[in-house]
């Protein structure tokens, strides 16, 4: 058994020795570039399905989010108290609300705005059903008022 392994390795060493090193290096570079491009394409497809870009319009989340802020929302079911989420308006309008989670239930979440005086939230329309949740705010990537910070 040991002799056959040695003979296989000897054959591979001979094959590698016969390959032009410059051609091998070129093939490795092409393979690496192709793998990177494929990885970026897959990441773009996944991001398009999992990420949503929104623009904040109201003042209910001031000072954390201001009108004109552009946010990235990650579609997810994992919501915890303190997270900022985007959800469809439970009153049936076409608008999307951006609020902070104040309570989590199996079937619904309670949401509140950070600016209590200017916020229409669960105090007015009750808990938001889970299917109405779009996802968790991941990042404010552009703001006319303050520099973007991950996790904000």
C-alpha cells in the first residue's frame, strides 16, 4: 500500500514539474478572479432579496433618525426590544413606519417612536402583527444631519 501512494505522488510531482510555472500562475489568477466575481454576484443577489432601502420622512424618531435619513433594512423575523424596525402601517395605509420595538409577543410587537410628542405608534393603533414587519433597521447609510455610523 505504501508503494502505491508513493508512486501516485511521484506521478503528480512529475506532472507539476512539466507545467509551465508562468501559465500555472496565470491560471491561478484567473481562477481567483472568477471566484471573486462569482462571490460578489451571489452576494448582490442575496442582498437584493434581504435588504431594503428606505428614506425617513417624519420626525417620530428624532434624534436617532431625522427626515431625509436613508436607512438599510434587513428582512428578518428576529426582533428584540430596543431594535428599530420598519413595518407596514397597521391602519391600512400604504405608508411604512419606522419605530423602536418596546415589546415583543409571539404574534405581534409593540412599537414606539423616540419623539413621543410627534409619534403615532402602538399607543394609537395597538400592537403590530408579525406579518406587517418588514425588518430591522441595520444602518443609516446617509444623513443630511450627521455622519453615517453602522448600527445606528
